[in-house]
């Protein structure tokens, strides 16, 4: 028995099996099924919930899975939504006159000095990745942001761009 078959329950068959044979009349069977109806409704809700959670567990912060989730949600037929790396621009050294450009002193064995920038000096990296959405696609940007925020890595920044 596979794990999927564990959750397949036929309630009409189950009520027939659990009802003693001497009381198994059509009227009694219908009565038992009527009594089991709330359980059958809850069972349907449980199966839908289980299927949703299984799908959510399959999605990870990897680019291919984020693209899959976005395309499944917003562009199921054509699957045109793409995730690309953001362009990184190296920071440039800009000094004011009052700072007077510092002179780096180092030996030839040490190599060139490494300049460490603060967030303000480097201009902050704008985005870690860009979600490219086709212009022809109609979507709710807030819903897309909510879906991405659920699955993206903590601390990563992104931008939704219409292409």
C-alpha cells in the first residue's frame, strides 16, 4: 500500500462493511450514509488541505522552484515568468575635498589594499534577483509579492519587472 492509498477511503463501502449483515437494508444504508455525510465533507477538506501542503513542501528557494510556483499560480498555460540575477555594479571611490584622498601604504607582497565600504558608500545592492513578468500577463502584484516572500530566502531582495 502506497502512502497515497492510505488516505483513499470509500465511505459507502466502509459503512456497508461496518453495518451488520442482518441490518443491511437499503433504507438503513441510506441512513448510515446520511449520518456519515459530515465526516465525508471533512474528509474532502482534509484531502484538499493535504494536497495543498504537499505542493507547498515541494517549493524551495531555488530559482527553478520559485519559477515553477509563479508560473503555476499566474501563468499556467504559457509559463513565461522568469527569474534572472540582478546586475551588480562595483562601487566607485568618491572622496570629498575635505576627506582628501587617503594614501594606501602596503608592501608589494601584500598586494593591493582591499577597500571596505559601508552600505551608504556602496550605494546598497538594489536587488538579488529580478522577476521578469511579460507585459501581456494580467496579475495582482501584491499577491505575487506575497507568494515570493513565502518562499524566498530571508534577507534577499527582489524586484518585479514587466518585460
